[in-house]
């Protein structure tokens, strides 16, 4: 299993701070660095900076990745391909592009000028991206997207394309056509279920499990102030999982948490929110049992063993850091608490 670290825009880092933290990642033994689709600093620039800095430190760029770019939302294929290919060159083949739908429902897709056909749309995106980013001149006539003689100039080291997948159909699609799959906020039992669903897609395409890597951000908030860590962690969980008023609860992350058996919990929280309860108060009502199934909050000592349990079944487990305090120090403290060596020691026990 590859063990990486994930840094995102919620940490409030500048590009310089992101670059400096790649020194810490190397020093702590991390094997990859990941970020999400950011506003400022841009995710492609962050990965490029990480690659350049780690090449200076070690002679070889560290593996970097974006999980994930909302491919259809604000991205023209030409632009997305050019960005990914450029960072692929900087990373000398050690860059992974993760793409996802970015939203769900007829209103979302209609706002993008696309039909409400997420599986067909993501099939088109992944097929085209994989072909062009491998250096192949591509003409493609899909159900939604068509391109004619799309190519990028050499040298092209190749950029693996991972697909974000929560539900069964997207997991099947990842097994059929992607280089990897990006899970998110999944319990250990959901990881096992996702592996089964991925296998159905692999079988359909006559592919081997080794051809598709399964990765996931596992969020952690390390702090001796356990109450503060719990609050910061819980705010992020609910920020993903609570359905906006009027939105179909079967879709996106709300549907994901419902499939995992937490529908009643989220229905109760949504009703309380409708009655005026603020988010921080809702966090206090969430059972620790639930929070402990989708990540870790608390002290450094207990973190490696719990992380090892949460990562079972993954090919790449990413320590995605949440902090209860501002600044770089709590990020470095989290890296120190969850080094790959400590996690692997916990796995052996």
C-alpha cells in the first residue's frame, strides 16, 4: 500500500507554504502528495511545485495527484489536457489526474449545458483523457462528447486517470475504463463493498484488479484538545453529507452516507438545521461511533492504529489533514503522528 499525505485549500496555505511542506513530506517518508481541486493556489500549480521541489531534494519527483477535478464543471477538455500533460512532464510521469462529476441531478447538469447522464459523461471524459494523455492522437465519438484529432505534442510521460466513484454504477465504470478509483468518506465495510463493485466492472471489461488502483483520502485531525479536533473534523463531515434544502437526498454524498446506513442520522440533523440549529451545534449531536468510522480525531498516540484499520483494502491511503488550529505547525504535527513507518508498524500488529 502506498501511503500519501493530502493538503487542501481549507488549510489556508499559500503556494510557498505548500512547497515548503513537501520538504516535510519527504522527511516524514510519505510516498505521495495529493490535493483537491483548489481555487487559489491552483491544484495544478501546487502539484507542479511539489514535483519540482522534491526532485531537487531527492533527484526524483515525488508522486503527486489531484483528487479530484470536477471535469465537466468549468473545464474544456483541451485546457484540462494541457494542464495535466504539463504537470505530467514536470513530474516525469509521477502525476495522477483524478476526475469526477462534481455534482449530481438534472439542475446541475442542465446548468452546465449537458444532459443528466453522469455515467455517459464521465465515460467520455475518462476515455478521451486516457487516450490523449498517453500520447495517442484521438478521434472520439461518444454519446455526449466528440473530439476530432485531439493530441498533445511529445514528450508525454503518460498521466494515469482516476475516476471519483461513490455509487455502484460509477464504480463499475472505473473498473471498466479508468487507471484508478478515488473513494471518499468510506467506512471499512464500504471499502470492501466498493472493491466488490469495482470487480464487477473489471470482469465486464476482462481486466485484472492490478490494473485499477483504489485510493482514498482518510481525514484526520490530530490535536491534544480532543474536543476541538472533534469539532473541526465533524464540521467537514457534515459539510459533505448534509443535503441542501430541496436537493434529492439519494444523490451525491448525501446518498453515499445513506447507502452506508446513516440515513436516519442525517435526516434528524437536516430537520434540526431546518429548525434553525447552526452547524457547530449539529456536530455535537453526531455520535462518536459514526465519526470514528469515517476518519480519526484525537491525540497522536492512537492515530496510527486507527488509520491502519480505516485503510484496509486500499492500494493508496492518503492522510488528509484537518486542523483545529491555524498555521503550519498542526499540519507538521499530523504528519509526524501518521508517518508511513508508524502506520505500517500498526498494520503488522
